[in-house]
């Protein structure tokens, strides 16, 4: 079985669709129940409501999962683009609770099931924001740097056990990410992708599918992927 968090939209939804094609049985989680239920019905999967930032919700979600070969920690995102000295604590708290503590809680809760599978695989969707910084990105880059550190630490701590840890670090991907970051401001969100051919959610799903279908002795540690026009977070060559 493969468990995908944040499967109700964007990258998580694309990963769910792709892993279903690869023949995985799926357990999908997100807060928007109607969306995951519809997707699960379409894919012949199971869906359960999940708020990764809520411990009780994580426990209820993982209840009865005896074995899981794959856990994709995808739920996350950015809120705002505050300068550090103007940081809105509530937005920063949301980013830490979902991207970091949510990932840790899910990993912890599913560890026995991953181990029982005999060939577990944790895939953390972090970001190029996990290895780069930019002005206004202090909140988001700090949480994704934390995911980067946690992924490397986990790999060390799990060495010798049959569990792989892959960190996928995408640059710009066209999803609702920017719209959510800028609280529904469509114009601002469109500006992020202006003049660029961004990655698609399916491009990321493709890479995840490749990683989880390698033979069990092969661990793809870190995969950085970007649109060709984006050399770094602050060097994007846009078409005029
Ligand atoms: P979307 O905003 O389209 O999707 C975010 C997903 O996370 C939704 O399914 C949402 O579901 C889920 N989610 C948010 N909060 C919670 C929560 N508390 N509990 C459970 N699920 C939650 O963005 P993306 O698909 O682009 O983002 C997916 C991941 O990829 C994120 O971790 C993001 O940081 C990362 N990423 C995105 C990039 C991009 O450019 N788009 C680039 C690099 C990384 P619901 O609201 O139903 O709970």
C-alpha cells in the first residue's frame, strides 16, 4: 500500500493517480473530504480525512494500517511572503505545523507499518526552497530547510533497516500553491508563472514513481528538479 498526504489537489493528486497506474493500493488523506472521496472512488482507493497538523487526526488516519510500503509526505505549502522582520506568526506557525511537524507526525505514526512491509519507502516532497533562500521566503524556506535536514537525519537513523528515504525538491510547479500562498489573489499567483513554462504536478509524480519503483536496495536520496527557465529561486528567465 502507498499512503499519500495532501492528495486532494496538485502534486499529491498527481502522485496518487500515477501510483494507482503503477499498481499500488492507495490510502489518500487531506482535509477536503469531498475531493479525496471522489478521487478515491475514481482510482479504487481508500480515502480518509486527514489534518497532518492535528495529532488526533493523524492517529485516526493511521489506525488499522498494518503495512505500508510507501509514505509520500506531500501535504504542505506556503503562506505569504513576509520579510523576516515583518513575519506574521500565525502564517509561520501554519507552515511549521503542516510542512514540518505534520511530516514528522505522519512518519512516526506509520513507521511500524513501513517496517512491517519489509521494504518501506518514505518520500518527502520538500522543495528547492529546502536548499536555497530568497527575500520574502524566510518562512517557507526555513520549513523546507527543516524538511531537508529531517530527511537526511532520518536516513542516518534508519540505516540498517529496510526503509528508504527520498527527498524530492521541485522548483516552480503549476498548482494552486501560489494561489494559496497569496490568499486567493489570482493576479499575484498568475504573476509567479508569467512567461515561464513551469513543471507540472505530473512531472513531479513521474519522478516519485521512478524512485519508488527502483529495486529495494537502491535509495535515491535527493532529487532536485526545476523548469529549464528557472536556474534558481531568484534567477528566472521569463519570456516577454
Ligand atoms: P496545493 O496547494 O495545490 O496542494 C496542497 C495539498 O496539501 C492539498 O492537497 C491540501 O489538501 C494539502 N494540505 C494542506 N494542509 C494540509 C493539512 N493540514 N493536512 C493535510 N493535508 C493538507 O500545492 P502543491 O500541490 O503545489 O503542494 C504540494 C507539496 O509540494 C507541498 O508540500 C509544497 O510545499 C510542495 N512544493 C510545491 C511547489 C510548487 O511550486 N507548487 C514546489 C516545490 C514544492 P487540503 O486543503 O484538502 O487539506
